[in-house]
C-alpha cells in the first residue's frame, strides 16, 4: 500500500517539466499557496496538488517598473 502511494507522487522537477516552468518557480508557487508536502528534504506533490498548480494563473515576463 505504501508503494502505490509513493508511485503517485510527483517531484518539483516533474511538475516543472509538465507545466513548462523552472523548478524554483514551482517551489515558490507551492510555498505561496501551501501546496504539496515536504518529504525528507524534497517537496512532493500528489495528483490533486498538480491539479491545483495547473489552475493557478502564471504571470509571464518581467514585472513592469514604475516610471
């Protein structure tokens, strides 16, 4: 039973590859929105967490500066 649970988990690297963003951006989104859990030293995501990540709008590009 434990093995089936472990097989359904995604790493930050897996999530980044699937969503087309960097690992560090996935980590930041997870921290900001309390998504995923820490397992040892790594953050892992369930399929439900992946759905949450996909629904979060992503800002593209450099932030605008005030003139």
